[in-house]
C-alpha cells in the first residue's frame, strides 16, 4: 500500500520526527488555519507533482483559498485530486535526501542518503549503506543526527515498510530536522500485524477500486497464510479466472485473450493458501453476472501449493456461491493444475457431479488450455442465447 503524503507524515510525526504544521482539506470553502506563507500540495500517489502544477507556494493569505479551489478536482498523472495538504512554508539552511528500501541484489534493507536533497535527486550523488537488521545502527552516514536516523529506522521496521523516503529532509535555521515530504509504501502482506491501522483502501492511479476488488484484497489482510486476492482487478469479460501466482497468471491472461476469450477478472492465488481463503476468493470471482465459464489455471508442478487443499476450496466456494446467489452454475469449469497431492485432487474432482468440470493434464499447455476454455465458454453462451452461433 502506497500512502498519501499526509498519511506518511502522520507516521513520521508519531515516530517523533518533525513535520511542518499542516492541514488536510477536501473542499475549498474550509477555513485554513495554517498561517501564511504556505505550501499547497495535491495529494496523489504518483510523484513529479511540482512539474504539473501539483505544488504551489502561496505568500499572500488572501490567495490561499483560490489556489486550493484551482487544485481540487484537477487530474494529475491520471489521478483526480480529492484532497490538498496545506502546510507552513519552512525556512531551512540545508536539504538532504534520505530513504530506506529493500534491495534485491543485497537481499537486505538499504539506506540511501544524499547531502543534496530536493527535486532532481535522480541526477545527484547518493550514498548507499546496507543495513544489518541485527545491528541496524552500524555503518550509517555521517552528517545527520544519530537520534533522527534511529527514529527513521525504527519506524521502517516497526511499520513493515517496503519504502520510506523523505525528500527533502531539511535542517532549519534554528537547528531542527524537519521532513518536508514523505513517500511511504507499506507491505500489504503484513497488514494483519497492524489491526489498528485506519488507512482506507486505495486504487491504482487512474483507477477507482470496485467493491469486489476491495473485498478480494481483504482476504490476505485478514489471513497471512499464502496469497489469495491481493492482486485482483475486475475486467469486462465473461470468463472468470483463478490462476496461480507469478508469471503464469500473466501468461494465462495473454493466452486466453489470444484464443478469443474475454477474462472477467485478473487474480491469483499462490504460496499455499488454506482452503478457506480459496473459498472466499472463488465466491468473489463468481459474484459477477453473466459468467460463461470458470478457468482454473496454474503451473504443471507447483512446489509448495497443496493442490488438493486449494481445489477442495474451489468446489466449496462454488457450492457456497450457488447458495448465496440462489442460482445454479451450469457453465463449464476448466481446470489445469499440478503439484503436491494433485492425483488426490483430480480423483476428488472426478467424483463431483454438480458442476460441468473439464480436467486437463500436464501434457496440455497453457495456450491449449486457453483454447479449450474459450471454446467451452462460447458453446455455453450460445446454449443460453447470449451469443449467436456463427
């Protein structure tokens, strides 16, 4: 989850890190209580706001309301501005760049630091320091207060951050360290460790989350075992899809579209989720109207996912969805899965008689399975009068 600037600054403030006096506004007629001069900032999840008019310095208090009115409702980097942050303009003597993130090559968190913070940081010299989680305060940059670094590091680990960036971090004329901006990304898989968080769900820039997308993401937030629903997007097609994670999911979507099929959603489950999580995800996938097929697709051999457990969840999810929706699913269910206990799972599925199930073995490629799914869904749509026979 990427936080808006004002949300990130809330975490910084509670960690004991100075931030400017500020106020968040959603309408232009709200009274501004921050004393001028002020900085007005559009609250969007993307960067590079200043270059497109998303940040304005207002010296005259009489012009603050009009600046807020102009900024609200704008579209910045495909995001509609629904809130603005108004904060005091801070005078400072020096600007720095500070961030902590995980580095795949180092396989460890890395602290990045520059004595030249602000816009254009990509073109400036940045020092990197690998952090040992067992002794995180060793090997840190000089030129910055140790107590402040300790607070930032503690916040990064305590809140399960994937990224914590302060740019600029400034030293004021009176010697205080103040975070003028904040970009924080939290690990969605760790949300169950933070039940008191109140950050509302957010969308990919330019996309407003649907009810089903929000509900799907809650599955992993409430249960850390495996993944099922963290990645879920509604699409306009008629073939529901449950795919395993990684590159298989994207390959399967491409293959289905290439075969002429139209997916109703994108989602994936992986990492050996328990049956109850697959039940929930199956019910969400099938809650959409006008479904003409369900495609369950994955690798030939899953190393860690219990195929019997997850496919048992699939069948239970189908049955519960029928009851909750007061309907009977007659559409084809095409399954191609492999991995631990797959023989046991396929034997169980052969005994299921209340659904129209087609089992494909490891000799069937993803593209071949996509063609089978598209053809079966097309035949079903024709039989229901939803599609004319060619």
